[in-house]
C-alpha cells in the first residue's frame, strides 16, 4: 500500500517544498542526459524528468508512479510520458537505456517477492547494455535513529497555511525494515493526518545478490553524492548496475 503522504492530495502537495533540488538530483540528471531513453520508477512529482526536458533532453522520458496525487503534479509537463501504476502493471521489454529510482524510492520495496518482481521488471524494461541507477541508505549509518523529531518541522503550503510535521520511528527496530509515522497538523483540518511508512535497509551483499538474481551486474557503487567509495560509514549505497547478457 502506498503511503498516505503520497496519496492524500494535501500532503502530496507538500512534497516539493519539503524536498528541494539536491546534489542527488544533479547526479541523476547527468545520467539521464547521457541516455537516449529513460524510465523513472517512483517518479513522484516528476521534478527530475521535468528538468531533463527543460535542459534539452531530446529522447523518450517516462515516469511511473502509483500515487495519482504525486503524478498529477508531474503532469503539469505534457512532453514527458506519465504512467500511473507500479512495475507489476507494466510490460516494457528492452525499451529503455536507463532506469532510475531516486529519492530512496527503492527502499519502499520491502518484501523479498516484491523486490524480486520489481528488479525482474526493470531488467526486462532495459535495452541491451542498459543501466539501472538508484540509491538506498546504508544500514550501517543507522539514519532512522535520527528521524524521530524533537521539534516539529514546519512548512507552508501553496495556500499559505502553516503545516507541522512530527516523525516517530517505531521501536525497537528489528530486521532490515524500519517503520515510522509522519503526522501532519494544520489549523485548516479537522484532525491531524498520519502517514505510516516502511522502508527496507538492504546491506551491500544482499543488494548485490538480489541484483545478480535479476541479471543486473553492479558496475559502479558510491557512498555519497560526491562519488566517494562506499565504506561502512557512508550514508548511501548508490548503485549503477548494467543489464547482463541474455
Ligand atoms: C520519496 S518519493 C520519491 C519521488 C521521486 N523519485 C523523487 O526523488 O522526488 C517515493 C515515491 O515512490 C512512489 N512509490 C511508492 N510505492 C511504489 C512502488 N511500489 N513502485 C514505484 N513507486 C512507488 C511513491 O508514490 C512516491 O512518489
């Protein structure tokens, strides 16, 4: 089930103000501009593909997302293909030179079966020699231990209303899936709105093994957006995998 933060229109509209352009977007934009055809899985509000078109990408750009409230914002640009759904709903075969999953969208794939099915669909969608680029947070850096808020985050929506957001990680954390809630409060709403999320923190060995099962070979791996090597203390596991030879 997709988090309420993405399906509730009032909450989805806060996504862009809460997530301004980031060095990770520059990293992916560079890859996108070097690829003829691109699929962005979990494209959300479509910011990456919007920018790629704005700066002159001439080829096929396609964004896929199961949350209509996110995708409707992406649709403000009509020169990009937008598909509502997830990888279980599509049947692309050898169509894209690059598939990306950005903004830690990869971590929403929490079950083994769901992850295997998604990777298999990504492999099928890749053209000969195509690449899959994505990031997942390094479990050794234990980012979730810093997510529970001490002071509510405050953001102003398009109508000028102040929204307060409180994040609480469910403890104890056991295994590699972290569950947490974000509670949004506004004086305009009758009651607070809570979105519950589950994110998987795969370690590098398990990640490599799931990729290899899907015929995706790790080509490059970085630990941060400066392209530094992956170490135990790196915040991210940024992976570029190439489709194997079938
Ligand atoms: C954190 S947002 C990232 C959005 C965008 N990639 C970015 O970097 O701004 C995660 C996105 O993944 C989408 N999502 C949730 N479940 C998904 C699934 N099973 N397959 C693909 N996308 C999914 C959500 O609707 C949401 O738009």
